[in-house]
C-alpha cells in the first residue's frame, strides 16, 4: 500500500484525535492508534473486521479471529519489519511492557502509544521493541 498524497496532514489529525480521546477499547487503544495511522497513510485499515470490540477480551478475540496472538504478529503479517531507529513518521511499531505488546505509531512527537487504560504517551524510538514500514 503506497503512501497517499496528503498523508502528513491526516496523520497529524490522527495524533490530535487520540490525544483528545480517553482510553477506550475499540475507540482509542494500542491497536486502533496504529490502525488509524495506517489508514491516514494508505487510505485503508489493516484488518477491516478487526474493530468493533469494547473490552480487552474482545480485542484479544478480534486478533485471534485473524490468526494473531498479539498486535506484533498482526503488524508483521502486513508490513516489513525495520529497525526502530530507522522508522519514519507514519510507520508503526510495538513496545513490550511486562510481557505484553502495545502498538503505536511514529509521529513528529515520538512514538505514540497508549498503555492499557493509560493516556496517550510519546516515547523515544529507542524504547520501541519492533517497527514496521508502512508503504
């Protein structure tokens, strides 16, 4: 999926949207943020039937329906893995905390992610476990 014209403006809108939203499963979480970033760049979400969940259990079931155990597996099935330090704005990735993966997107402010129930946070690329080139 190539990056479409005007993706920078759409990615900025994704960042602003998720900064304004509270943490909510299926609305603003560690899968929706990178999925919204992918849509901003390419015009398509990663897995059209993966949304619609409202709980952590529902999120896990949605991933399993597609054959994935976690967001890292879902991202790696669609995009080429790259070194996190080589990631550019709009690329996606995961961080691993206490054995759990949280997805996010690389932005001008850093790697934007949302931990379980927490606020949006921007962390340095050096803290990202895996990154994937969105193109």
